[in-house]
């Protein structure tokens, strides 16, 4: 399986620690992935990202062979160099770019995409959608993100500033986010701070559907006089 898909699966699932005598301690899995984008010069100092996203094949980091890397495809749909784990596409990318079954795909999306188009995306081999978040996410923005994730059945990767608040990250998780994308140009310390914020997040909340009693509206019973009038008619 593609390495990016493995990381998405791990971040999306909650792992309970072992119980009983002799239980081994398992490493805590972060509930949000951290993708860092930029040119090779900006990425050189970044050491704690889950994946790297570059604008060209020449910018791919070469130091860590185990690093997960992605390439942003241009509108011309040029074939990327071998070795990338995933590709970033948009609506203008030639469809032939999706024929490579050995890589993952992330697609840029905006809130104005019609519902019918979002449903159609379910049939494409996409591993997630890329969206952008504002500083303080409003209820409307959260609902819009949840709509994108809900109609497509795809997790979200949200572009954020490295100094985003912890509460905002919890909001993004509730909306369907499985990963964050930050700009490497903000500096290694800023990226490290975002990693610490992610690591300190509480576990994902369990979604429990509470059954609510249906509210029935009782119609007033007809009086004996009304029934008599009806019979007379």
C-alpha cells in the first residue's frame, strides 16, 4: 500500500493502549498528519514532517529515503519523476494523470463545488482533498468543510499557518481533517511548534448518535357536538 495511505489510515483510527500484565507500551499516534510544502532549500531544515510536498521533481528531498514525498502537478500534466508517493491535482489536471495506480492523489477543492460534482469524486482514486482554512474558523466554514468530506467520502488536508491554535485544530478534525499542510518558508522552529501542538491534541472524540424520541403533534380530539354535526351532514 502507498505510504501516504498508510499514514492516513493510522491518523484516522484510534488505537487503545494494551491492558493487563505484560502489556507493551505503544507509541502514541498523532491524530493529524503534518505535510510541509516548499522548495528543497526551505525543506532542508525540516525534520519532523510526515510528508513533503514540492513544486518540481528537482525539489524532492534526498536525505531521507523513507520520507513520504508528493509532487504538485502543473496544468500541463507533465509526467512526474519516479519515486513520488503522491501527486497533487486540481480540476484542470489531465485525467490521464490518474492512471498511475502506484501513487496516491490529493485534489484541491473549494467550498463552491456543486454537490453533484462532489458525489462524482467518490469514483476517483483520490486519497484526500486539499482545502484552506482561515485563522478563526467560523461555524459556516466548518460546515462547508464537513460538506466536502461528507459528499466525497474523502478526508481533508487543510492548509494552515504554523501558529494555528490548538482549538482550531480540534475544529478541523471535527470537520473531517486528517492532515495539515504548512509552508516550510515559515521556518523550522515554526514547523516544530506546529508539530508540538498536534502532539498535544486530545484524542478524537467518539461520535455517539443519541436516539431522540420523535415529537408527535397531537391533533385535538373532535367533540361529541362536532361528531353529531358531521353525522347530520
